[in-house]
């Protein structure tokens, strides 16, 4: 029987520990179990068990009901304070609008600088699986990163990686594209290997460039961009099989890429892709054997097991290059870099630019915050008399602080919403940056749920922090002086 009693008491203690706060559990359980033992001695185990169940449920329900009452009261108070905060903001529409606009200016500068910096520094090459693509580069003894390769060098890299390797190379060049009787200056990419597959370029119409298109003697084939298909062919399916001229040479259209730009060169708005089989028409005749014409940027796939096999192949290729082309490869080593669009010195320069932009954006936000803080302090000083009356009526200092924090949060939320509108306008303005009437750069800044939540959250946090100081200052009132002359005076002020 004692074992059953011990189990019952442990069960009651556990249940009360789940329902009651920790500060009440030990005392409540001790009193209840002591009463249970007396009932057991006086009336027997059955009535004692019923007593324990009844009193335990009564205690738990009492606490739950009081907690619900406190929650309902706090909800009602929160709604009341929110209503008072809204009325306070509407009493001063000019200063409220000015505060919202200043916060919007600072927040939009920060979010625009952050989005541009992240796009420049971290935009991946691979559109579908960013982690599976690595850049191939070389480094010398001084640590300098060399990105471009000559075709003769890439031949040894392919041999070192083996026949099963997935290595692709690409070269961006300006080109004159002619459709019908109209010429346009644009950008084209010469590619080889599984470039479309590695990068993840998907087709809207037709097919990508295949290995058969890169064989000697293959018919000149070209894949065009969605923008070119829309502007020159009016999205007509008859574009497949049509002929266009690239630098004066005819090519047959075999596919249309779904999406603008290039995944290898930041902002490049590419309109045409051709294979190395046709590179003689756009490059010089010696590009296959020249060691000085370093056109190519190389990328490689990383298998599921990691980059160990890729590193081993590059080590073999480095040894062969040092033996066959001692100058300059005796001082160079093949390495892999993260698969981002910018790498090496390009990325270092972009990082410096991003730091400068972020610094200016933070200065704008700090200036805006200082102005908004001053406006909130002035508004609080103008309402000291009202706060004094509320305190005299027993409103409580926490209620006044809560109302001011709600005002600040509302201003910050509105500022964040306006900042998102400004950012949405900014990103549409730089989607296509025109360098020439027929040549533009494409920069696609992100606009997703993460940016929305961070911007609105930063706005609310800024508004709450800026309103906290004035709220604490207002509550330090000398009530006698405030009620006598109709204006508040902070306690301890001169």
C-alpha cells in the first residue's frame, strides 16, 4: 500500500509541476499531500483518493482561471494602449509622417546596400545547386589569383581530371547580332563542355547546346536569350530553325534560354551562346594553340563525395603543366574557389565597394534615427501635462511607457513598409543598366520573405528603441509641479 501511495503522491507532484509555476509547486504539493495523508488515516484510501483528485483539480483550475483572467486583462490593456497610441500619432500627423519618412530613408538605404552587396559578393554560378559547382583558378607563389586560362592550358586540365570529369569553360565577348535587316550590339558567350547543365540554364523553347554541336564540322548552332526571342521574334515558335548572323556569320537557332543574363559574369546581359566549334568565327585563328590568349573561365562539378577527387585531378594537371609549360607554371598551382560569380581580385574590389556603400547607408540610418529620436523627445515633452494627469489618476508608469513603445513600434513598422516600397522601386531601376542604346547590364536584387521580415523587424526595433528614452524621461515627473502649472517637469531637473 505504501508503494501505491508513493506513486500517487509522485503523480500529483508531477501534474502540479506541469500546471503551476515553479514558485508555487512545492508549497502547494506539500500542503495537498499532507491533507491527503490525514484523510487517508481518517476515512480510508478510497475517500482519500477522491479528496486528492478533487482538491488537485480545484487547485489547478483555479490557477488556470486566474491566469486566463490576467491574460484577458493584459490583452484589454494592450488594445487600450494601442488605441491611445494611435490617437496620439493622429494628433500630430506632420511629425508622425516626417518620422516615418526619415526612418524609411535610413532603412531603404541599408536594405538596398545589403541586397546589392550580397548579390555582388555571394551570387552563385550554379542556378540549381550552388554547392556542386567550383571555380578553377591558379595561384602563384605570391598568392595572386589567376582566373583566365588559355585553351592549350585547359587541355592539360581536362587530361588531369580524366574522361569522366565535368569541366566546362566559357568566354564572354561583345558581338554584333543581326536578325533580318536590324543589327544590335550585344554580348555572347562561347562555351564548351556541360556548361548548360553545370550552370543550370533551363530552356524555354528548343534544346541547349550539345556535344554534337561542338564537334568539328558541325552546323553552326546558337541558343538565344528570352529577351532576344521576345524583342526580335515576338515569342514565336517559328524562331527555332531561323537564321541569325553573329559577327557576320550565319547561325541556326536551336533553343531559347528561360531567363536573362549570364551566370558567370555579374550583370552581363547575354543574348547568344555558341560552342567552341564555331569559335573561329568570333575569336582569332590561333586561340587553340596560343598561350597568351587567355580567354576562358573554367568551372567544374563536385561529386557527392566531395572535392577530393577534383583536387587530386588538379594536382596531376599542375604537375603536367609545370613539365610541359614551365614558364609560368613552375610557379603556379591549380586550385578551386567557391562557385560565386565574382572571385579573386574582382571579389576583393567588390568587397571594398560593398563596405563603402554599407558605411554610407549606416550613416544615413543613424542620421535618420537621431532626427526621429529628437522628434519623439519633443513630442513627449509636449505631452508631459497629459502624462501627469494620467499618473495622478492612477494609470501607472508602466502604462505610459507601454503606450510610447507602441507609438514607436507603429512608426517603425510604417517606416519599414515605406522602405520596402522604396527598395522595390530601386531594384526595378537597376534591373537593366544601359551602357549603350543596345547594350545593358542586368542586376537582379532579391525581394523575398527574408528581406520583408528583416526590414519590418528592423523598423519596429528602431522605433521601440528610439521611443524608450523619451518614455522613461516622461515618467520621471514631479506630479505636484506638473499639476500646478499644467506642464510636466522631470524629477531632479533644474
